[in-house]
């Protein structure tokens, strides 16, 4: 049977996949010559919308940047079997490398199976780990297997998973809870969304294995409200799993019973911190608790609870099915297995990249990501979101490993990798993150609440040309105090973007403060616009476009910008066809 | 009942009855109740907050504490179309500030405000998770990616045309 499969994850839909789907559906007119279906996130977001053509289970053609206007030729190609009809929209061999260079474990089914179909998932080995476990393993065996695998928490902290599970198992409690942190709040990371949308059963399977290991009585998934499709797909998958006796009472005829529910978050970054997440689950303001006691002893409803993120659980089914040793065979001494990164920003090929630990940043950004867009220079890669830092070009050969990345001042984090080029202002990026953490600080502890605000104020001064000598030293002092004395991970890591940009890009800070210049030409307050008389042809386009009438000049004579009136919006530079507008 | 609730507009509290019946005795369900309340009324009207407080046995202050902590909850009504302008890192380095600025200028409203015809509410939000399509906005749950200052205005105009406002 020939099949047309459309990638309909959030990215695909935002790029217009549904229009393609409807156009093909209309042409099919109810015919059953071939099948039209959908899959989740294929992970090559830079090529969306993507349409895959299958013959039975074999992918025969992958089409990219597909629009509704291509529906005719696609249907024609599938009907006749003459795939040359769609050669013009076929993926280029060098773009295929983006996937070929990856090793997919957590994302093993993403973009391959139909996330709405349990049959599809089971045919691809879904729940094989659960079945194996129920038939042959005790909870202690499971914990031992996870220990062998070396799996560490993929949400950012990198804590050994087996240790948390074991602690939750050992601690006494009337009820025990297994919680999934799907409150993926780091700007620049979206792998968890992709997993839930594209392979919800992998999450259910991983959580069931964890629940069995710790002896949980209930499973709760805390999902961001901003991920509506993820919630819909997970709800459907839960219903399917219950129907198939994979979830609920006496799972697969065993005496293991556990059910699952979804709790939609209400929008607070700090709820990614595990104790704040628990407070939020209990219906309260999401403010972190003092640790210890750790959630493994006293968590949700004061009972032993285990919290891992989506990517961590997504690895678990594979590990149990294939053995912990197979997972540990990948990676480095201290960091085992694979890690998923969301590669975005000024990189040519953006999308989801899953590779074994131990590859270098250069492998990911230049090898898989194809380097920097528009022929620009690489400046830095931001890893770990607001808790992470910016890694400069001379450290591109750093390997992906918890320790090695930590040594740069950044962190592995949840896997956001935002690439920046020469046009990105580094003090500006530090300010961007401090704007974020200052507004997301819950306000419970003083160092974080006031410290982030003060750092934000100083950075705002610097980027608006009001920086003073000594500001950088003051920033460093504040950063260390906030790092050392905040209550939770949010405050302890909030200074990282500041510290790393000062460490690697001190010259940019100095240029802002001493010379009132922004080397990246991004801080509008520090820019001056003028017109090069030699190049200006007097076409009047800029004068017409200027929203504040700051540009004057006769037709066919050089124009002049009045710096007093100019609001530095950049529209003149955009419209000038002769490159006559100079920005300094 | 306090004075401030008597002076404001009256909400139809019967709409909330099923939600309250379902969650009244369930511990830790305040956020869920508020989410369902917002689904019904579009925001959290003051008199409804007092009503919930009375029914589930917490103080209105406690509910306000939760309602103001989370970004999702609103205390004012919003427009028919909620525009969420992503300010995540990938969107930031791809020019999300400019996208927000042109929308703000075109609609004549600032962050968190609603147009006078009640059609649009404009809001800056944290990462929407469509980073590879940056810069991104989401309108009533539908994401629009790879925007330019020109194309984002087209998106708004399409809605205005559909609503007969252009």
C-alpha cells in the first residue's frame, strides 16, 4: 500500500502542514488507492512542512517545503508510482545527513509512527520494555538496570536516575507518586514537547517502568499549558493504553496497577524546579521548598515522590528492552547514552538533534547544523537557557559531557542550543536572560528577587549607553552573591548568562561602557545612522519610508539624516538598494 | 461579601456550578478550578473569585495570590483574538522585538492591552517551543512562524478581513 505521511507536529503545523493535508485529502475524494496519514515531529524543522511517501513500510521519497500547490503532483506521483514527478521538492542529499548523523533513542519513534495510533507504536517495539519487565524483572532489577545504563536526569541537573528511584523506593509512605516534569520552560528547548506530541506512548511506558520500580500508586504529568497539542495527544494515548490494559488495574494481567493523570501548568518558569512543581500540583503558588527533605522522602502530598523530565522517561523503555549496557556503551566516562538538543538560532539547519554524548559542539553546529546562516561568523552558542551560558568560538571543540560543559561556565541543561552570530550583542543577551529571570523569580528569597533585578538594571544601563566604569565588577560581585545564596536552582543559576558573557566577551562590555559603541550593532540606543554621499543616488525611498521624517534631500541628490529626529528604526537601511545607509 | 464585589458587574455564577461540584472536595485543585473558570468567562471576574473562595473554603486573598502568580490567569477580559508574541531566545536572536513593535504600532496597543474594538489582545510570552520557526506568534492556539515585519501585518489583516473590521 502506498502511503502519504505528513509531519504534523507543532512546527509542521505552524509551517502550514494542515493546508497540505487538506489539499491532498480534497484530491483523494474518498478514494482508497493510497492512504493519507500523519506523523509527529520529524525533527528537521528547517525543512517543514515535510511529506513522506511510503510503499508499505519503506520510505521512498521525502518531500520538503511542501505547499498546498504541490498537492496535485504529489497525488499524481503516488497514483502512478512515478516519483520523478516530485523531484523538484525532494530533500537534498546533504540535508538527509541531518538525520543520518544522529542516533535516536529518546526520539526513536518521532516522525516515524502515527502518534494517534497505539498499533503503530506497538509495531515499532513500543511497550516491549514494559512487557519484558513484567515478565522477568523485580523492581530492584529495574533499578539495577537503570544504574547499569548510567542514565542521568535530562532536565538539566544531570542527577543519576537510579539513585532517585532507589531513594523513593526505600522511603516509607502510604502513597507514592511518580511525576513527570513536562513544564519545559527553558526558552530555546522543545524536545519534550516533540516527544509527547510525536510518541506519547514512550512517555507512558517509561513512567510505568519507573512507577513499578519505586512502587508508585499514581503517575502525574505536569505539562505546560502552552503545549495544547501535546496534551491532546497524551490524553488520547492514555485512553488507548487503558483500553489495551497497558495502564490502570492489573496491567497486562500482572498484579501491578497504576494510573496516570495530566495536570496542566498555568505558566510559571520556576515550576520547572521540582519542589515548586510539587507546590503547584497541590494548587498553590509555585514557590520552591527548602531541601532537604527531598521529594524522594517528602514530596507531593508529603509522600515519597520521584520527578524526572520527559526525555529521561522516554529513554527508559528502550533501556529496559535493550539492556542498560547497550545504553552505557554510548557516550563518555561520566555521561552515558545520547542527549537531544534543540538546535536553533542563526544556524543553517535547525531542528532536533539526538547524538551520543562525547561529540563536540562543532560536530553539532557545523557538522549536523551546517554552520551559520547567511555567510556570517559564529560568535557563541547559548546552552542551558536562563540557567546556562554562552560558549565562544575557541571552545567549539568542547565535548558534550556534563563535566566538560560545566567547566565552560555553561551547562548541559535541558538541551537548548541557540546559535548566535556576529550580529548578536552579548551584553544584550545577558540582559535578555536577566529580564526573563527577574520577571520569573518567585520572590520567596531575597538574593534572587532583588539580585536579579539589580543585575537587570545594570545591564539595561550598559546596553542603553548609561554604563559606568566599575559596572562589570559590580555585576560580577552581585552574580556571585546571587549564585551562592539563592534558595533554588533558578536563582543559583540565573547569574550564569552574565558570568559567561563577561568571561568570554568582556571587550563588548567595555565597548558599550567606555566607547558608547555596540560592536554587534544591535543596541539601538548606541547606533548612529548616516548616509554615504558617494553611494546615495537620491532615489528618495528612504525619505518616504522614514516614519519620523528625519531624512531630507532633493531628488537625484544625496540625502541627509537628522540625528536629532532619527529613532534608529532601521527602515531606511532596509529599503536602500544602494547600501548607502551607514550604521555605526 | 465585600463592597468591591457588589459594585462590579455581576457574573452568571450558575455557569460555574458543574466545575465546583466536580472539584469542591478534591485537595489541591485550586489551579484546575481557576483554569476552568477562565475557560468559561474568558478571565477571572472578581465576584466569581469571591464565590469560589466561599465554596471551597479558602480566602479570596489566597486565590488572588495564586491567580497573580501564574502568567495564564487574567483579571481583565481579553479580546476575541489573543496574540501571543514569543520572546524566547531563538525568537529574540531572530528579531522578535521588531515583530512585537510592528504589531504594537499597527494595532495601537502595548503589551497586555486590548484594542478598542475588542478584537485583539497583544501579549509578550515566554518561549512557545516553535524555536526553529522563529520568530513566532500564536493566535488563539494557532502558531505562525518565520515571520517578517510585513508578513505579520498580513496575518493580522487577514483576521480583520474575516471579522469585517477592515
